C-alpha cells in the first residue's frame, strides 16, 4: 500500500462515518425531545401520509362530537318548551273540568275563562319565541315539510354523505305547536257545555304534544349513542395514529446511547487517522 501525505483517505473515511453518526445522533435527540418518530416526510413518507389522514379524521370526528352535543342542547331547549306547553294544557284541562261542573256559577266561569284565555295565549308566545342560537324550534321550523335549505342538519361524520349527518327535521318532524294547530284556539269555558267540548279537544292536544315529546326524546337518545360511537372511533383512530407516528422512547433511548458511543468512537478514529501521515517522517530519518 502506497504511503501518501497529500490525501489522507483513512481520515476522510473516518470523517464521513463521523458525519453519519452525528446525523443519527441528532435524529435520536429530535425524536426523544419531540416524542414523535415521524417529524418530516423523509422519516417515513408512507407513514406520514397515513398518519396525516388519521389525524384529519380524528379532528373531524371530534368536531362531530361537539356538533352532536350542540344538537342535544338544541333538543333540550325544544323539550323544555314542549314540557311547559304540556303543563299549560294540563292546567287548561283542569280549568275546563272545573267549569263543566254544575256547582260553578257564571261569575266563576267568567273568571276561569280569563285564566283559560291567558294560558292559551302563552302557548302561542312560547311557540313564537323558543329558539336556539337564532333558530326557531317549535313554530314549525323543525317540520319535515320545511324547504331543504332551511332544515337543521347535525354533521357528525367525516364526509358529506347522508350517513354522516342527522336531519332533525326528518327525525323529529315537529309541526308548529300553537293554539291553532292544537285546535284549542276557539275553545271557551264560559258555559258548562262549552267546557265539556273543551275537555275532549284539550285531551287530543295533550296527546299530540306528548307524541312530539316522544319523538324529541328518541332523537336525543340517538344523538347520545352517536356521541358514544364517535368517541370509541376517535379512541381507536388515535391509537392507530400513535402506533404509526409516536416514538418508542425506550427504543430511541437505546439508539441514542448507541449513537453517542459511535460518535465518540468515530471522533477518536478521525484523530488517529490524522496521525497516519506522520509515519512519513520516519522515512526521512
């Protein structure tokens, strides 16, 4: 083997290996510090693509859970209003029953009629003012007959298909709950006969509101189940994303130790290789 002093090939080789070891050491430090195995596309292009898609799905599903919770809040407001209207109808039935008995005179019936009319007006007021974030609820806005653009859709999935949304208008189909729609707008309890007629109409109105509350409750339960299902999906997708992207700290610490030793060894080798040309001085002696 020729002895040269102009180009120290052994030193160049040791320097190249030292550079590689320094790069590996820096990558180990980066992964341990960040806790992430894939910090850039160069680390694992396929893994990055898959994990980014999973991250996107997870974020969309988490927003879907928040949307579903907002939907439950909307349903709760609707249920609360219907509950009050149901209570009013029960009171109206009580008043009609009181006015229908023969022991009550015309003066008392006139007083009963005042309360009857006032409570009936309250049913209409509740219908006109009940809303959630500006969205009317029991004035017919939740009816299935509302134009598609004005229907309330709860987005819970990750795409634009119908399976990713819950249409409250279709599910609830709540017509306007008013004195007129309940056919109690012209009822009176000023006479015993009118009061008896009012009893039947009010019974029908109570049944109508009760049925609507049942539909509301069913949708609320569906949203609760959807949230539970979404949460499980998010958990599983998060586990998959973690398996692909997160660093195994125990493995990375072992690699860090190995790379630290290799850097130290390569550094020493560079120092030794730089001494090789000095052997030429012995030839000159």
